[in-house]
């Protein structure tokens, strides 16, 4: 069998590694799901050139290796294995990815108390990185009482002076997007939050931190940067930082949703359909509500009231926004519920199409704005909400094509 490159793990359905490596190097990279009993035969056979290792095998593989790097030894976990003439060498490139992410966000750990949530392989990486970056103390937070760890209750009762929190647990990871590992409300000295979870792009933990003005980011940059170092180990080359950053921007651009918000009749669906992006799917949440209910929104509101419609709309938004690579045109009132905004921000940026009120048209199929007077009143009430919620406000333009191009341009500027 031909030797290959790839990633081994227990469950790799939602892994981004294959596409990241495709952007970094010219080789076949496979996602290889292995049960625990398959690990020994796999490493005995050694039928690979080089591989990455992910959950839950970062410590399991160590006994099968001939040598591991100093950093991997300090961490006690390996995520990259290179086969050199039958000898297996282990490295931990997560270390470099985590360090690069912290530096990108601009979090200064010097002299800070750092809480690391979780006890697995990535937790070990975070502890070593935090120590190397000058943290005054690093405390590991566990759900159960363990030697060398504190509990979440202890963290919230005795360590509210923590300056940085690093999440290495799967809490908040797709499909469990609604969860979060800890409530950060009580941490008044918090200056930075790092979450190793990269799917969704922004977990609830990251969104909570950003809402408080705290520097925070999810794990996609870490994932890309550790892959960069892995490729360097695989091929014995050096990848320039500009290339690495370009690959990250490319991956993010291919994943991040474009969410269109604004008044009924502002042209959200028309603008959304103008954006032809490879791999992206267009969704109209109003159309999805009608499909789910088997009737028009007007019929739904007339029969069961606005609250029932809003509840179904929230379900649709939660489902649609949980996936990436989507262009989502929302209903005019979607952003009135904070939970909807939260869901939309997990994987996307929000663009407010600020059509002039004179351009908007009252129509019978929109019961909340079926007269021009209702429309004007609704516009005045909602305008501040649209403006405060949006990442970008799209000015009133002559055509939907112009507005679509404006959004695509601004989106790239935000990513860079």
C-alpha cells in the first residue's frame, strides 16, 4: 500500500484538517478514524509518511514512538508523527498553534493568573504555553476533584482575579453549540479568553467575552498554525508567516457565514442571491419557516400569533446558523431576540442592509408592516437595534449587485 499523510482520531466527521493541508502542501491527506484496538496495528505497520494525531490518542501513541521532541515530552502529548526510514518521531505542534493564537489576539500573560479548563492533551499544551509566556500561576479546572486541579466552583469562588481563561474542553463544540464550560460574569479581572474549539467559529464563551470588551478568539487560527508547523515537520521545509496567515484567511473565508439583517422589503434575499460563492448555500429564514409550517407567515401569525412565529423563527435560525459556508437572509424581526443574534454570530458576520425607508414597500404578506405607516414606525423602532447588532452597515445603493459587492469587499477587510 502506498505510504500516505493524514490525521488519525476516533471521530473526524467535522475535522477541517484535510482542507487546511490541501492549501498548505501538495500531497494526499486522509482522515483516518481508528478505534483504540486499531492503534497498535497501525503503528506496528508504519504504513504512513507522516500523520497528525487528534482526540483521544495524543497520549496513547507515545509508547509506539522511537523519539519525541522536548516540547512533546514536557506536555506529555503528541499530535504529529513523522516516519523517518522506519523510525517514528513525535512532536507537539499544538504548542506552536496555541502560542500563535495567544499572540494574534494580543493577550499578555506575563504575571497573570491563568485558568485552564479541562484536563486532556490540549490542556497540557495550554499549561506549558502559559508558563512559557510568563504566567504567574496556572490552575487546571476540572469537573471533578482531582489531584493538581481545582473544581469549577473553586474557580468561581476563589479565583475571580484570574486574568486569562483558556478552554480546552469540548463544551460549546458542534453540535452542542448552546453549552459553555463556565460563566465568566464573576471574573472581574479577566483580560483574555482563548477557546480551542473551532467549530463553531465563535463559541458562547468567546461571544460572552467579546460582549464585555475582553480580547477573545476561538481555535481556528490555532488549528491552522499547528498545521503549518506539522507540514514543516512532514516535509522538512519552512513556511513563511505571510503564507500561513493567507491560508488562515482563506479557510476562514470559506467557512464564515454571511448574515443579512434589515427591514422587511430591504432586499436581503435579492442581495443574498447575488453573491455567488463556491461552496456556499443560500438560506432565507422566512422561507424556511414557511416550509417547516406548511403555510405562509401571515397565515401562521393570524392563526397562532406573533410569539408562535418568533419561536419557530428562532428554531430555524439555530438550525441554519449552526453550519458554516452559508449566506443567510433573515426576517426583519430576527435580531429582536438576543438568542437569535447569538446563534448567528457563532459562525457569521452580520451585515445590515440599510435601505432608505422611502424605498421600502408595505405588502399584504407582511402582517407587521402591511401599511406604510406601520412600516415607518417599525423602521424608527428597529433602526438602533440593526445598527448596534451589525458588524457592517451597508448603505443604500442603486442596485442589489452593488450592495452584494460592497458586502463581499467589507467581509474580506474584516477577515484580514
